[in-house]
């Protein structure tokens, strides 16, 4: 991930991949590992990423928080 992020600095693609990785970790029950990846991906994709990708990552973050019993983001 870090090599790809360096080559595509400022682009949303690496963070979209990071969101998918975080989603996979969350689905495997590894939510503690997934949360920081997903938070960063959401934040970094918002300025330039496609709206659908940003919305999907945010939806996954909401699901992660709901699975942990948290009501606030």
C-alpha cells in the first residue's frame, strides 16, 4: 500500500484500495485494525474521489461503528 500511495500521491485510488482492505478486515472481525484505515480512507478520498466511492467508504465506516455498538462517529 505505501509504495502505491507514494506513486499516486494526492490521488484517491490508493485510499479506495485502503477502504476495501479495511472492509475485508472488518468482515473478518478485525475491526480494531480496520477502523484507522477506514477513517483515513474516508478523509483522504473526500476532496477528489468519486462520490460513489466516498459514500461507500462512509457507509462501511458507519457499519463498523454500529457493529461496535457506537452511535456517534
